C-alpha cells in the first residue's frame, strides 16, 4: 500500500497518541494501537511489526523523560536491558512459526492475580522499600527481563503491566517501577521493531505517522505521571489490567 488517505492518517495518529499516553506509564497501549492498525487490512504479522515499529518511538520518548527525572535505576537496567532485548528477538522468531493464541488463558490468570494483589495491598507502591539488589532479587529480575522480553516479541498484551508489577515486588514505588518497566519495555520494543524491519514485515506508510503521534503521547503521558505521582499511576495501572483481562476473555470466548 503506497497511498494513504488523510482520514486514515488522522485515525492512526489519534489511536497512536492515546495508546502511547497510556502505554508510557502502565502499559496496555497495544490494546488501542494494534486493533487500529489491523483495521487497515494488513496481514496479522505485518500489523504486529508495524505496531512495534511505531511503538518503540513512544517507548524511547517515555524512557528519556523518566531518565531525566532520575527515576530509572541504571545499576539494574544496564544488566537487564540486554536480556529483554535478546528475549524479544527470540520471541519474534518464534511467532513467525507458532500462533501465540495458546498463551491467552495463562495471560488472563496472571493478569487477574496481578490486579487482585494490587487491589488488596492498599498502600503497596506508595513508598519505595527498595534497599539494594540482593543475589536473589537479581536472579528474579534477570528471569523477568528475559521471559517478558520473549513474551513481548511473541505475544505482547500486558507486558508493561507485568514488568511494573515485578519492580513493585522488588520494592520500588509505582513511579520508579513504571520508569524501570518502561526501560525494559523499550528494549523489547526496539529488538522486535528492528527484527520486523529486517524481515520486511513493517508497513512504513502506517508506522511513521503513528510513531510521530506516539512520541507526543509518550511525552505528555510521562509528564502527567511524574507530576501527579502514585495517586495517578496506581488507579491507571489497576484500570488497564482490568481492561486487559476483559479483552483477553472476550478473545477466548470468540475462539
């Protein structure tokens, strides 16, 4: 497709802005951006590649904003970033051969656990209790980075939420958890985007305008999170995980 209408440009940019605004903080933006791209009629794998190519621009923007605010813990991220990157590359290779739908029931269960736990821990994530990285925490973090890097390249829904939850478990508050989760999400998005590009599975006519809108959405979304704090991030996190659960259940029922 070499031509695109003005209406389609506006539609993709609107969807991209909203998706990135949400995704920049708690993840789940793919619920908006991927269906929007699918409506253009692209084959599923090309739609996935096009979405990743646009999304990594938004991820980069939010990571830079979080870095400037001092919320990203580089002592941890410098070790976990390559693992998330490698995991995502493996996920993209596998998704070209195996349909990922078999993961959907497991994802629903995991999202329910994350949501319920977050609801019952009333003061969880309001203040940081992180006191440094132990060997046990480092092994846990490395496993999370690799596994969810793979998951993001292979399937994707809820990656940002799962990563944020993992950093909360380590002891970070919601804002720092969101920042560190976004850094790893950027690694997996970047790896997937590069590989999809290399394999020729990206439609740039759609990816570029959506990517530009995602830069703006990520900038304003991250700015909102940093200014509003936990009072904004925690409810948004719970809302998005609940929506993710609903979406995955609907897809299960359709099948």
